[in-house]
């Protein structure tokens, strides 16, 4: 479902991603962990071309991109393969909860208003927020906002869902409700990449775990092997800092 080959990204004279290779099968859940500034967000952003890589290639779902040349059509097809859930929700403040979920369905995908609304209400029901449909984002808690953002991400039935530190902005008592929703999403076998510092959660839901540092993949293994028998000193140090 996802194949990243020799991906490199430089900002100014700082190389933020060095020659990244990563392959993810359909239905897999892969967690990326690593220190701040290691390139985790940049890697996710390269998968939907919010950031354009300098070198390398990305295959995602039905789309293929070979850097550095990028046509409008390729950007669009790549972008339609995935949906992103951000740390800060990125909800539309001026739209109701329901309209946040239907917006792309109606404007980008040309669904009828009625079909989009029906789909939105189903998704809101799935994340336990059917009764909030007519409220605005500012009337919700952070945990509720993030659950709406997840419903919105799922609305377009993406091949891949990308979570970039989905619980990092939340008060601690709101983290569990969001992790619970993410867990129910990945159980549906949608292909997912999760960037998180919630290591216990990562251990629970991931098929594989990747440690990034300084723009490189330091360690990549199946979940149990990663946590129980880390191979690299850098991984051992990183895990020790959390225990
Ligand atoms: P992480 O998500 O692991 O914290 P990021 O991918 O956000 O790391 O950032 C990796 C590095 O790239 C950091 O040094 C950051 O300052 C730099 N960086 C990220 N985005 C930009 C940008 N748009 N312009 C310049 N530097 C950037
Ligand atoms: Mg980040």
C-alpha cells in the first residue's frame, strides 16, 4: 500500500530526511517514534505532498510519485490516497461539526448534500459524537475535536490514514478517549501510520514500529521485537527515557 524509496528532503542547507526506505502492506499499522525534530512530520507530509521531496519515490495506494518533478495531476492523485489527523485538529472553526465532516465530500468529491450528511452522521456515531453534529468546534473539548477530526479523515474512505501526534495537544485526561477511537479505526484494517509518544499504546496497536532520529530510520521491527529486543543503542536510550 505504501512504498517509500530513497526519500530525501532538504530545507535550506539542512537535510531533514536522508534516504528513507519504508514499505507498508495493506491493512498494517505502523508507529513512528523518535525525538522531536527527527523528521517524523516531514515524512508524513511527504506522503501527501504537503512537503515535496527532493529525491526518491513514493507509491501510495493507486498513486506513484518520483521526485522531483510534480504535476498537478500527480499531486491530486497522491493526495486523495490518504487523510491526515493533525496534533491541533485543524477543524474549520466557522463550520459545524457535521459540516466539518461533509465539507470535502461535497466540494471535492461532489457527493450530494443528503448522502454526505448521512455518511457524516454515521461517522459521528462511530466516534460517539452523533449528538454534537450541530455544535461548533469551540463548543467541544480537545478530545471531542480530535474525534471529529478522525471522523472527517475517514469520511473520504482514504486508502491510508496518517496520524501526526494526535494526542500531544490534549490534557492527559482526554488522551484515552482519542486513543480508544484510533484503536477502533486501525482494527478496521485501514492502513495507518501513527506518529506518537504513547509507547504503551504503540505496543498495543502496531504491527511494526520505526524509530527515527536525525532524519534516518534507526530501527524498524515487528512490535514485540522492537520493544523487547531493541538492537540499536539509540533505541535502547529512547525507550529507557520513557520507562
Ligand atoms: P518531528 O516531527 O520529528 O519533530 P519535523 O519533521 O517537524 O520533526 O522536523 C524535522 C526538522 O526539519 C526540524 O529540524 C525542523 O526544524 C525542520 N523543518 C521542518 N519543516 C520545515 C520547514 N518548512 N522549513 C524549514 N525547516 C523545517
Ligand atoms: Mg512532528
